[in-house]
C-alpha cells in the first residue's frame, strides 16, 4: 500500500490546472502517464535526481482510473486532497453544494474509526 | 519591550470572502448576518491599534508537503505572497501580498529554539487561506507586517495538543520580551468540529454540535485544563475528520493564558461548520465602545 504515492498524485494534479483537466477528461491515460513519468520525481529536486521505488498497487491504480473517491478514502488517501481535486473536476457539473452532498452520501456506509491516513 | 495588544482566535472560513462580496441572487441568505458579525469582530482588532501581527495558521498542502514536513514553522521573509491557484479556483480568494516583520521572526526563531521548540523556518513562504482569511476578516487593508507561524494539524504524525498549548504560551512570552517598541497582536485560526472529504461533510450544521458547544466554552473561559483533560490526538477524530485544526485554537488558549476569560466571544452557526470569534486584551483595555 502506498498512501504517500496516492497523496502525491492527488497533490501534484490538484495544483496544476492543465493536469486537473487532463485527469477529468482521460483518467486512465493520465494515471498511466503520471505513474510512468511523475511518480518517482522528487518534487524539490532537479529531474535527474529521481527516486527508484514508487509504484501504485493495482487497487490504487484502479481507484484513480475510476475516479473512485470512496475507495480512495478506504485506502487512506488524504481526504482533503481527494475532496479538493474532485470538487475541481466535478462541481461544475452540478448545482450549488449538490456535488459535495452527493460525495458525502456515497460514503454514508462508512463509520468511525475512519481509515488511518498516516503516511 | 513589545506589548501584546490583543490575542485573537478565530475559525478561518474560506467561503467568507465570496459570501461577503457576492450580490443579488448569488448572495447567500446568511451573508448579511455573517458580515455584521465579522465587522464587529474586526473592531476588536482595530481597537487594539496593532503595529505587527503574528499569524498562526496551517498550510493546507500548498507549499509544505509530505516529503519534507515541518511540525512548526516560522516564516522569515520581507514579503509573503499569498493564496494559491486552487484557492482562487474553489473559494474565489484573491491573490494577496503581505509585508513580513523579519526582526520579530528572527527573534521568535532564536528564542524558540533556545526554549526547546525546534522550529523550522522558511525564507520564501507563499501563505494560504489559514492566514489570509483572518487578514480578510480582521484587517482587510492588509497594511501591517506579519510573522506567519505554521503548525501541522493536517498530516499525521502531529504534535499532541499539549504541545500546541505550550507553543502558544511560549509565543506569548517571546512577543512580550521582544525588544521593540511595538504593539503586537497574536492571531490564530483553526476549526471547531469539521469534516472534509468524509460522510459528515457539508451538513446543515457542523458535524458535532456538542463538541462545538464544549469547545467554545473552553476557549471563552480560558479553560486549558478542562480542554486538555478531554482532547487528545485520538479523541479529535470523533467530532469530524478535520477537527485536528482545533489544536490551533488550543495554541491560542496557551497564548491567551490559563484561566483568562476572553473579552469578546461570538459564534455563528453555519452549514458545514460553526464559526467562532474570540478576543483577549492582555492590557485589560476591554473597552467595548
């Protein structure tokens, strides 16, 4: 399990307007590209100083490909990162607060304690 | 020596800016009451006539990230640019620019390190809505130099609540011993009960009204012991999954002083989360006029 890498995906996509649109329009392609090109980028370093060990599990890859915020939550991805990015992608298709409430409704079966988000 | 002109603790609600500036059909029904409460709250800072603002907040995964995460960080720079693309996008927040007070930042770092707080620092910090929301509500002209102090309430493992209280006490003491003839307001923002990205988010009220009621009483009464007796890193999961932001209120209780009642208390029950506003006047100049 690679909560850190899930968070890194959500974080790097959310902060980049072009990547937000690309992930909305082509989730499978964006996840594959990101894992190949970006997953091992050390964010504060030059391009040559890459990590060598970061990869998604298939479950994580699938949750990202399917825009499945409920599974991302269950995997321990940081809920703030998921929420912020998903609002950016999907709020526009809904009325005021409609998307946020549907997002919560889809998680209604989840009870405390929530999955551990420590990385 | 510097004077602590006011200690102010508040929620930081990123939707306030949009709610307060919207008009016509876009203006939410609660906007007028909210603006009236904020303008009254703003007077509590104006009345203190501050020269400098120490601003306690928490970066929301903007500049600080999991590959290099400080627990407590002081911004020491001549200028702080503020607000980020995703805050413009989601909240409509404007880009801002604040002057820094480098001498006080350097003093807090030196004295803090010597007092046992291993404070991180940043010489190029772009600050986010945890600091700009209280600027917008309390000092919208954004004309005073600031020292941002960031805390980690977001990415476990986090310091325990006791540590936040201790740092608040230390900041109060360090500001009081800063050798400058300045009036300093110590302002910090956090949350009451709050859920983000979970099943209890965006409800008609905050996710845990009972926690909010107790929290407001702890803060208003300066009941540090009562608060610490109930609040732990584990307990804060129950009121809502983002309620660890309450630890910034606990830091401010430390800054205000054990057992010291707030001179000004107000709340506003909104959808999603309750707003709460507190001001202390350490000089005893709680003139309500």
